[in-house]
C-alpha cells in the first residue's frame, strides 16, 4: 500500500475482516493512519472484527468526491461493483 501523502487527497476504502469475511467501507484523508487505528482496535465499529485487510481503495482530490464514492460503495450497486471488481481475488481468499 503506497497511497499518496498530501493535504489534498482523500481515500475511500474497503476493509475485509479476516475473522468473518465481512467488509467495512469508509473514507479518510490519511489511509495509513486510519487503517492502523482500525487494526489496533481503536474504532468500535471494527474492533471485534479484527484482523482486517485492506482490499480496495480509491484516491480522490476532493473530500466530497470521496464521501460520494463511499456512499456508492455502501449501496447495493456499489457492493456488486466491488464483488465484480475483486471477484478473482475474493474467490481465491474465500
């Protein structure tokens, strides 16, 4: 994972729980820091689902674009997009 580090980038990301296979979608302006917080159990929504793996992310230059992308990926069509986009990876990892 080598995301660009600057003040203008926002990331929409999808994490998957190694424990139960469920996914979590969010957005942040510091992907490395946010992923570490989630891995370390500092976020209640994913604390009990650790360990987590980053399976997808998009970089946007605008926070509103990243929020819109997050909302899309949380929708039914967005979940289908991720499953189709990552179908080979997901089929290999169960």
